[in-house]
């Protein structure tokens, strides 16, 4: 009986009028209006996901449109529906993975599952369980679950539940169904265990992969591929627009089967996809203020990844870029801030004869011997900010102060000049480790920072400081974070770049599977 039900579920077409968008007027395009969340350091660090191993103007009448949202300016996600009746989920549209997964109602022992929408199979009349177990690995840990089948709604397209060629050959051997081209995928993964981070703080429920079938777990066909196979879109492409306007309520848009002329300026520059699996292209030289960085002069691989907030590349180039824009690790930056604001006061207090162990108390940066008595500036901050955030901040400032006092004291004993002492202290601040891997710049210097330019298809694609820097609001200030982080992949696979949202928000991107190419045009933000 189970086999009969499965045959019925995967071999019977049930065409409905809302599967295909046939309108060319704006009122026939489905819009999902979403809000934006503010960016903060905690979520920025937690948002990173890495891979295993690494409308009137819509130009196509068969285009299905999904509206995306900017999560903390680093995660864009939109709404889909699964099941009959449809159950709504927020998912990241990720061009560097290929599976669709959402939390399952059977996810009982992972805290993140209880903070997100969960798929409830018993509520869907079109649900079929496949049951094949699977695991997807991320930088912070794994998600695991099992495959299921059901209808998936994206925009106004409903993709029918059909089992993939691999799964159906391996487990059901429905040869007649395959020979008649009736078995077109839409399996998805019900997650029963989630890693604690980053999904605990994520505003999205799951991931919808837009990569190629080759990198899909269990060789499951990606949903966008299924849309092509079922004829729901007229052209084998999708386009991605990510808004760089932080004041806009609309985070972006993905259009399956077409593109929206309102979201870009000029013609697209197309380059071939060089390796199937990821959307991978070749980039040429990377320039900082028109000066070559050299490493990729003769070409480097680059993966387009809408699921990654930053731009990752070879350490040699990233260090050059971050040095040119004055970016440094958060520890070094905080150390230099204390030197800049209080260095001379610490110097004067030390040479006046105050005992080194109480110098930082004297200038108001530390509590007195851990008691509850609070000195001037610290008291003001504690009154103005939350106790937890301020206490953490002031504890770090106090530690830096005591460290700097020790460095100055050592140099004074060697009878060094004031200028030599502070050169030494600045160098020690520079040499401090950067445990979170992010680099920071002075927010007041953005207007004078250089452009960083990628060469693609013998054309230049510059990023301005406003495009490659992320502004992060904290409880005590605005922090500016460099969009460039190191990623070293050895030959022959590397060196390689990962062009994430900092690049994709600057350039409207067409993912053209029919011609195996990718196109870029200046984004109209």
C-alpha cells in the first residue's frame, strides 16, 4: 500500500492555476514586504556559515518573483511555503549550497528548533516521508535530519512533490515513472538536530540552496532546477538583487526565469561558469586605488555566495587591502583607542610618582581594587548604558590600560624618550592577536578610503568604502567592519575568492544556467 501511495504521489501531475506566473503587469507579481534588523557585532560573528570543504518591468512573463530581506545587513532571506495547506518559513536563498531544509516538528532536543517555525507533516495532505537520513556540515557544527516530499510554494509557483532520480532509483526503482519523465524533484530535508550557533540567533528558519545538483547532499535536485524541469519558468536563469539601501524596507529580490530592469543600470557583463557545482567564475587582478595586488593577475577562481555576508580571499591580498584601508583587529583597535585617548594622561601620572598599580584607577578607567566604588568616567558610562554591556566594555578598557601602563613602565626604566615609548606601545598594539578574525576601521575615515576593484571579464567592478564596509551599531558606539576576511585554499583548487553579499549588493547578478554563465550590472539601489 505504501508503494502504491508513493507511486500516486510522484507520478500524478496536479496542475493548478497558480503554478506559473503569466502576467507582465506589476499587479500580477507577488511581493513579500519584510523589515530589516539592526546589525550588531554578536550577530555578525554568529551569522557566518561556511560550506562543506570549502514588476511591471519584469522582462519575462514566466518569471516567479520572491522578495528577500536583509538580515542584519549580512543575511538576506525570504518566505516560502511547504505543504498543503502551505506552512510558511523564512529561508536564506543561498547560491553556494543546493539543498532545501527547514526544522521539523520532530526536532525536540535542539534549542534553536524551538525558536523557529517547524514543519508539521501531519498538517499537510500532500506530504510523503522518504526517511533517508542526512547530515550537512557547517563551520559551527552540523544539522541533521531526513528527506521528505511535499509541495513547495515560491512566489506564485507551487513546485510539486516529486522524488529525485537518485533517490528514486536507489530506494524505489520506479523505472516506468522515469521513462515517462514524470519523476521531477521536490524533496526537502526535515531537520531534527541543529547546531547551537549560528542558528540560535538567526532570524531565518532554514536554507534554500541555489547551487548545482553536484554539491547537493544525497544528490537531491535543487528547487530552482525543479522549477525549470517542470516548465514553470520560460528561461533557465534566475537573477539576484540585494539592496544596499539601509533605510529601505525591501532587502532585495530574486526573480526566477527573468530579471527586473528597475534593479540595475546598463548592460550586464557575462562570464562563463568555469566549474559546475558552485556558481564559480574566474576573476582577474584585484586593485586597491588602481594599484595591482598581483596574486590574481593571471586569474583566480571565485564562488558567488549569497549565503555569506563578507568577501573572502587569499590572505596575501586581504592583508594588503586591510592594510591600505587602515583596518585592524578589534583587540588592536581598542588598544590603540586607549593609547590615543589616555596615553599622555597615563604617562604624566606615572612620571608624577603615582604607583603603577593605581594609575588606571586614578585616570578613571578601572575600579579601585575590585570594590563597588566607581571613578569618574566609568561611573558615567555605567549610569548611561546597560550594566552588562558597559561592564564588559569597561573590563576590557581597564585591562588595556593596565597593559599599557606596564609597557610604559618598562620603557621608562630603560630611559626611553616619550616619542620612542609610544612608538613601542603602538607596535605592541598592532601585534596583538585578532581572535574573531574581523578587521575594523575608523568610521570617520570612510570618505577618504580607497576603492577596491575586481577585474571580471576584462572589465572593472569597483567597490566603494560604503559598499565594502559594514556599519555595526553597539550599545556604546558605531563600529565599522571591513568586508574582507582571509581564506586560503591551496593549489590546485586555490587560490579562491568567495564573493558574498558585500559584492552582490553592489552588482545585480544573473545566474544563467541555460548558457552556463553569470552576468553582472551595476545595482540600482
